[in-house]
C-alpha cells in the first residue's frame, strides 16, 4: 500500500517550489485559467476534493488529466450516467468458478486522482457511494474495508446547463467537497494562445499531454500535504474564519449558512494558500482569498435573491465585507 | 347562514363569469338596494353641496367620490343578506350603519387604502370575515393569488363606465337643449372659462350627473367584487362540492323516509291521474283553438273596400303640400371660413382634452411613485452609496488611528520600544502611523472588514512607489509578528526606522519633486 511507504520529508520551501512547478506545468495545458489551477492545487495540498462547475468545453477534464500527468500516480475517470451503479464505482466480489473462490474486483476509485465527470447525471445512490469513499478514504466490499491509495483526490465536474434529467447533489453531500471551483470562459488573448497550442502541427483538437512532464510522485504529494498541515494558524485567524462562517448563518439573502465544517475547510484551504505563497503561517488574507470557493457550495441562496439574479458569490462577498478583520 | 340557502348557483366560474354574475345579481335585487343606498347618498351629498363655500363647489363631486367606501359597506351589507334570501328593510340597513362605520376598517378605507384598485374584492374580508392583523394579511395573500388582477380591471372598467354615464347624460342634455348652452358649458369645462352668471347651476348639473353615475354604477361594482370574492371562496373551500353532497344527503334521507309509503303513494297517483285525464280537454285542442283567425264582425265586399280606400286616400292629411323657406349663404367662401372656424374650435377642444388627460397621467404617475416608493428607493440606493462621504475611521484592527493618539516622533519612539525588547509594540506603532497617513492624507476608505492585504491593494493605485514599497515591507513584518509571533531581525526592521521620515513626507511634496525633476 502507498499509505505505508515512507514519505520523503520536505521543507516548506521545497514543497512550495514543487507546487509552483506543478502549477507551471498544468498552465501549459490549461491556458488562462490561473485561478482554477491555483484553487485545484489548494485542494490537493489540503487533502480535499473539488467540485468543478462550468459549461462544456472549458477544459475541466483537461485540467484533471494535466494534473494527473504531473503526478506519477494512478488516474481514473468515471463518466457518470443515469444507469451507473454503486458497484461500478467501488468494485464488487465475483465468484471464480475455476478456483472455486470469491475474487474482489476493485472499482475505479482505487486510484490517486479520480475524475468523476458530470457527477450530477447519476442518481443519488451512486453519488453517495462515491461521496462515502471521499469521506472515509476506504471502500467496504462484502464487509471488508479496502483503503484507497493515498493521496486520494476526487475532482468532480458538473455542468450548470442542461439540468433536465439530472440529480443535483444534496447539500449534505456537497459539504464533502473542500472547494467548489467555477471555470469560466478565457479572454481573447488566452483563447488565441489556446488555439495556437492545440492546433500547432497536430491532428485532432486535443492538447497533447505528452508535452507535460511528471513533477512529483504520490509520496511527494503526501509529504507536501504534511508540510501544509504544519503551517501555523494564529488563534485570531481561526476566530476570523469561524466568524465568517457564523455570519453566513445570519446573513440576509441566504436560506441557510455553512456548518462548522465550513470553518474547518476555511482553515485547511488557507494553510494550502499560505504554502503556495511560500509562507509558514496563515494570515487573514489567506482566509479571505479562499472564502468564496470554500463556502459557495455550503450555503443556499434565498429564493427571492435567486429571482433577482444574485448568486451565492454576491451574498458571500457582502458577508466578507461586513465581517470585521481580526484585531491584533 | 347555511350554504344551501345561497340563492345563486354555486359552481366553479372564471373570474369574468363571476363579475358577470355580480352584475346579474344587482339587476335581480335592485329594489332592495336602491332605496337605502340612494338615501344614504342624498344624506351625504346634500350637506356637502349646501355647506361647501361656492368657491369650493367644484370639488363637491370629489368629496362624494372620496366617501365611496362608505356606500360600498352599506351595499355589501344588503347584498350579503340578499345572497341568503334575507331582505333588508330600510330601518335594518340604517340601524346597521353605525356598526359598519366602526368595525369594517372604514377609517383606513377612507385614508391610505382609498386608492386601492381592488377595493371591492378585499372589502368582504374586512367586513364579512372581520379579520384584522396577521390573519387578514394571510387571507389577503391567499385571495390575491387569483382574481386580484380581475378586481383591478373591474375597478378600471367601472371608472371608465362612470365617465361614459356622465358624458351620456351630457349628450342627453345636448339633444334636448335647443339653446346650445349645454354645449357651451361642456366646452368651457375644458377651456376653464366658466360663465359667472350661470356657473352655480352648471356646477350643480355636473354634481347631479356625477351623483347619478355613482348611484347607477356603484352597486354593480360592489356586487361584482363580492361575487369575485364568493367565487374565490368557492374555489378555495369547495363550496360547490359541499352543496352537492348536502343535496345528495338530503335526497337520500328523503328516499329512506318515503320508501315505506311508496305503494300507497303509487295507488293515489294512479287514481288522481285517471280522474284528471277523464275531466280535462286534451292540450292539443287548446292549441288548435288559439290558432283560429280573428275576423271582424262587419265584413265588406271587395268593391266596398276599394271605395273606402279611395275615400281615405282623398283626405287632406294625405295630400297636404308645405312650402319651407330657409336661409342659404350667398357667398360660398364665407361659409367655408365659418367651417374653418368651427374646426379650430374642435382643435382647441381636443387640445384641452389631451391637456386634461396629461394632467391625469401626471397624477397617476405621482400616485404610482408613492405606492412603489420602496422599489424606486432601492434602485436609487447604489447611487446614494456612491455619494456617501467617506468617514475616516478612528479604530482599525484594534489600533487607535487618530492622529492625536500618536507621538510626535513615531520612528524614534518605535526605535526605543524595539531597544526595550518591545518589538510588537514598535511595529504596531509604525503600522498605526502608516494607517493614519493613509486614511488622513491619502484619503483611503478603509473599512473594518479590510485585512492588511486589502489595505495594500487599496493603497497601490493611489500611493507613490516609494511609499508603497515601505508600506509593503511594514505590512509583511507586522503580519509576521501578529500572526506568526516571530520577531524580525534588526536588519529587517532597521530600514523601517530610517525610512519613516521619507514615508511620512506629504505626498504633494513628493509629486512636486517629481515635477521639478
């Protein structure tokens, strides 16, 4: 098992530099989505999972494949469809007639990076099978628990359009994702650069991922996560994170706010943000920088705000504007 | 009062059908309505006309219009009783009047709810259900889900009908008035040049016409709103189904009672039937008799009849010739000019009408602006926010940033604190000083929610490069000691002490230096 392999110890600078290299490498494939790449790396360093939302054709799958390419680990992809069953994800037991015994066939979740494409196309039963793995980092097949290889990260995608016949993730399950990342259209220069990169002396319309180099091993990722976990967080910063989360529960325009898991996620993501900046401590700006992707899927917009054309980011921004910064 | 006593056929109707039912209901029960209603109107209109000073007589109609909710209450009281086959006498109607004035929200109906366009639809909730406060609000919300827009259209339609009735009465006078005074009066209404001599009588005519219009239309308006209300209740509470079940239950009970005496009843029916058939003329025979041609007793021969016709045709009345003399204009040009003059008058009249309509539109716009003031203010709020004067905060991050709270020599004091081992206090003092300069000199709008990073972002576009570099270094060291509890080395902090004087140099000077160079 990868989990019991000795992990190399890294210094903060080394971990930060490695993260920077991964960022640079992914940016070669996913042109112009700097924030998206940064937020994905935050989730990776914090040991969390991400839900990526965007219209088709913006490179959601490319992002995950590029990330997998930079890590010399296993990568699997599940295309969620309405007829997908939980056993198709987790695996199942099969009776081997030849050897007269039961064999365990492990599902695609036994990987380091898992791309759950269009997660809202499968029914709740199948979604919850995946979300259980994300939470427990192990799969139970016929009463036996099988841990998934570490580091384990799920990158689920969903399409905000074509909501007919989809199964929106329940709020309780959305909470399992550390971040919800919006991926938007690139601007003109970025799109031109993208067209040049994809059409340069090649057949087809896919980016040649062979150009990307592997930067780190799964063990190094685990070590980077260890370094991230050791970044200092002052009491005032924790207090700030908790106050923001509390404010979402009282804020106008929201049907309900984030739970305590929101505060925890804020601090975890802020640590990863600090590491990306090469700092060994977290300050309030880190919290503020990660607040929107951390909280946007943990709150629910009031119907009247939705009708008036507001989204959760608008309301959360106003919550941040009204929450006092830490007092030192 | 029981649902089975209702004297209308209760069934699911469209809102327009319900309004139509209200009109039909008034036509059927107008006798019960007209006397108390007309008397009440007279009791109000007569004192208004007599007590108002002559200069204010033109607004007499407006005062009557304003008191329409009072008439509505009396009408609804009578209509609601008629609905259950209870006829209301004049005495009963007037004895109920004090209660109607006190307990049906008349005060609000005459003040802030006077301009409600769904008055007749909501009135039964106030008057018949007697709801107030939250239950009233909830009830209204439920009722408004359907039928509210129809009630508004009903009000608008009735307003127009009132105008039509008044104009029709004027038209009637025009037809019957050979002097042309009525036409002059109508024109002068729009021109605003009323003849002083006949002004009083003309105003009286306007007032009476308006009273007649209200007298005719208000019962229809109230009844239509009431039937809309009844229809909505029928939808919500399934009155039609309840009545159907009650009738069914009654019929079944009746059948159960009569089953025992069926045989005897049948026998009696047979006997009576046979007697009836034997004693009465068949129906078709009566029909045949009624179709018989009527003939006069005196019959003339064709020759006699022709002579009679000739005799009648020779009468003077049938052969009279009359000569009529009339004036015809000799000069056609003059006649044409006269026509042009009339058309000018018409143009002037129409201009006056449109002017009047424009004024009505302005009044309606003002009323709508008052009703929707919340939404309009909400639209304007972003503009107001922009024009807010930025007030300089006195405390930020728990630090007192009033200029008077700082020592004169900030860098020197901070250095002394550093030497005394109070690194945090030294950096706090420098950061506090920097914030004072940013807020008071640079005019940065720093809020309580701004973090150190936010302040740097705010300062970047407005601050000169040297000052920004100093601020960035200071912020970094401040964050390190505040959130990592790590003291900077002397090499790191020393440039802050030495660079303070340059940092606090007023920005204008710095710009001036740049210009000179």
